[in-house]
């Protein structure tokens, strides 16, 4: 989840800060408790890489550039975020059954990027839709081994299947 808070800037003007959080339930979802702060920014996508290793991609704060952070203790604490070279809004993460980590994101287009090393590098990028404009919000789910359902909103809700083959 993410929170938004109004703060006064050094110039005296009102500004908004966002922070992403990890919450958990121990009673089947009836109540939720704060577990860890992922980092500054909103619209988090979090995925478990294995064991207690996790990564998150979040919409950045002031410049809205996406940032990535890692946890090695199951989400209690997170590394300092690093700025990613691509993407602006609403990332989504899926660790596919073939070991490929997929990340969808929006703006300036509706896009995908892929990692073979748990998100430490993102060498494979694909623009899915560039000629249609909307918020370019996206979501992905693996619907069968190696097949993603990719949903985007440019210019209205659309969905398509994308087959992802791991070559290495």
C-alpha cells in the first residue's frame, strides 16, 4: 500500500509526499498491520524472489521516475532505492514460472521490461503500445507457464497475451 501526506516545503508552500509500505494480516485479512516501509514514492509493486528475498519497484516522488529497492529479511527492511532509467507510473511485477522477472509500467508508453537476475539488471525492454495515449497504467499476471496477460488503459482498457520465452 502507499500513503500520501501533506507537508510544508522550505518555501512555505504545501507539498505532498508519498511512501510505500508493506502490510500483513495474520487473521485471514480481517485486520492489517504495518510490517515495513518500502521507500519514498507511491504505487508499489512487490514480488518475492525466493526465501526471504524480495524486490519492489515504486513510482518515484518528486520526479516520478521509478525506483527499485530490495529486502533480504522478508520485507521488514529495504535497501536505499535506486533510480531506474525507464518508466514513470504504476509498475507491476511478476516472477514467472520460467524464472524471468517481468515488470510492466506506463509512460511515456505502455511497456514491459525483463530481468534474468532477480531485478538487478533490466536488459530487455519492450514497448507494447506507443501509439495510443491514456494514463498508460498497466497490470500483468502469468496465466499459464510463459504467458502473460497484459492489461493497459490506453486509450481505454485493453488486454492481450504476451508469450515470454527464456533463451538462457
